[in-house]
């Protein structure tokens, strides 16, 4: 029984695949967080552009009468 446990502890087959899987999961998580942050910033920028364009089509205010 102790021989079986010793062989199990020394056996590292599959460890590399697990490490690559963990690295891929961390990279995917970083991409998702970055994309979410970029999406929020991009949305705010487009809102600013839309607000600027909304005011661009209005005629200038008339000067006050009686001056």
C-alpha cells in the first residue's frame, strides 16, 4: 500500500496539462475584465459624442430684444 502511495506522489503525468488549463483560465478572466472595462469607457465616450452632436443642430439663441 505504501508503494502505491509513493508511486502516486511521484507521478506527475497530467500536471502540465492542468497547469496549461489554469493559465488559459487566468488569461480568459483577464480578457473578460479588460473587455468589460473597455466597454464601459467606450460607452461613456460615445455618450459624450452623442451629447455634443445633439446640440450641434440647434440654431443660435436670438439676442434679447430691446437692446
